[in-house]
C-alpha cells in the first residue's frame, strides 16, 4: 500500500505563486509516473505529469506557468505554479504509479489540497 501526503495549497492573489508537494511512502519498489490533477465541475483533469525518464506533459492552460519536478530519492513530486489565475482555483490531487516490493503495481491518489486564486 502506498500513501501520498500533499502540502502547499492555500489562498493566493491573481498573479501570485504557490508550490505544491507530494510525498509517497510505503512498500515502493519503483515509481513510474508522478502527476497532479485538479477537480473541475464535472471532471478531473490532468494538470501535469512527469515520467521516470523525466519527460513531462502539461495541460495547455498551464503551459509556461506551471513546472513539475520530481525527486526520486525522496519519492516526491512538486508543482511550481506561477502567474496564477482565478480559473486555476480547484482541489489539486497528487497521483503516483509504479511497482511495489511484492512486484504488484500501484496507482495511488492523495486526498487533495485546495488552491484558491482570488483577490
């Protein structure tokens, strides 16, 4: 079983910045992908994802403003969010997938952290 703990959400003014972090713990053998999603009315959308080789994927709406990074030694994924807009307001969820020490695969979600962009 893998647990994810997210931190870094909060209230920020338009144009401001926040940094989200997510730490994975448990019987982890290896991690393939690490990413962030956000919950919008009616759907959960991918914000950014980073693969084990370092390749990244971003939603069009956040390209140039958000940067995802990972620290494999710490099983951590970060999301640096700059130039935040009111439409970025959402609950952000960490998602991590990989293999356990018993060779089973896992795909885990965090509980979510609220990001509110408002003046």
